[in-house]
């Protein structure tokens, strides 16, 4: 009887240890919360504190300008091939965003302008239309590749999940404007056409002709556009 009780105690102890280890793993599997009010990014490599890829300014010398950016009040120049312009407001423009996990962008669209298919590898995006009418959508991951799309009007909001390919097209005859909020201080952006056909050095035509099931002349033409 004594041996049985000892065996149960050992099993229970091991179970507790396993659960504790699992809890520790789960707790440490996500980014830790900041341990300070803020960490204003500076380009001083001699600074010893280094957080989220940026070095931190001494909080005692932080100013309002570290948390300020006026660039979103200025319309973007949409005189380009796609007819749109994105003006970011992330940690590169607002040093005080470092470690805070959020950023914004203004998107201007000429009539029938397109913010071409792209992804944000580190952020979910929520888009609010300020002016105009936009056809927006995203594509789910393999194997379904399902298109989720909607026509948005002034005041409408739409969410693009993190990492999924998405786009916005101005379907109106007048300009459009939207504000995007993103769940990262530095969400990153990969424009699909630029990455595939404009990489440096270029992706081998053998790869692209097979991937897209087109003739090499088509690949050569598309690469020449980027």
C-alpha cells in the first residue's frame, strides 16, 4: 500500500512539473509587454538600451515631438502608374512608437487608382474610408485561396488579417482617401508584383514561367515593367 501511495505521489509530482513547464513555455511564446512607459527610438549606436530593433533615448529627455507627426495632413502624390500613394506613420516617422505595437498610414487614390495586392508580414490592418468609394478585398491562404471582398463607402471600416494578400481599388470618378491602422510599430509591406517581378537580382525566368504557366516572353515583359 505504501509503495502504491509513493507511486501516486511521484506521478502527481511529475504531472505538476510538466504543467508548470508547459505554462512557462506558453507564457514565453509571445512578445513580452514593455517594462517601461515608452522607448523613444534614436539613431545613437552608443546607447546601451536596445529594444525591438531600436536603441532608446533617455526617457528624461523625451519631448512631445518624439510622439508627433504632421505628415498625414498632406495628400499623397498619386501621379504614378498605379494611381495611389501610401504615407506611413510608423516608428520611422514617430520614434515614440517604438515598443508600442501600433502605427498608421494614409492612403490616397486617384480616380480608379489602385493600392496593389500586398501583404503586411507583421500586422493586421483596419482600414477606414474618409472619402470616396473603394473596392477592397483579401485572399485566404492555401488551399482555398478564397477572395473576401466588399465595396466600401465613406465611414466604412474593413479588416485585413495579418499576412494575407489584400488590395484596395478606387471605383469612383473622384479621388478617395483612407486611413489604415496597423498592429505593429513596423508592419512591413511586400507588394506582390514588385517582389516577384522586380526582385534584385531577378528571379530566374525558369522559375516564373513554370509558376505562372506562361511563356518566357510574358515573364520578360513583366520583369521589364519593374
